[in-house]
């Protein structure tokens, strides 16, 4: 029997809520919203819910241009 274990990348989230993004990045909520307003973080809105793309957050932390 061959059971494949998912890789860490397969289990990584595609996006974070604002609260989750603050936790994983150690960035404060106010500064996170400032980054969003400056267009430095890519977000998706679903109704009232704001999700920050994991790719955008990772690029910001790693110093890559968005």
C-alpha cells in the first residue's frame, strides 16, 4: 500500500485573515492595514472578510518587490 504524505507546500495556506497575517508575520494590525492601503500587500475581499495572499505576505517579508 502506497500512501503519499502531502508536502508542507501542499498544506500551506493560500491566504491569511488580517489576524492570522499579524500572527505569522509579527506585524501589528495598524501597520498591516497601512501596508494594504499603500498597495504593498495584495488582498482579496469576500464580503466583509479581508484575506491577504500568502504569496504577497511572503514577498514582503523576504524583501521581494510585489
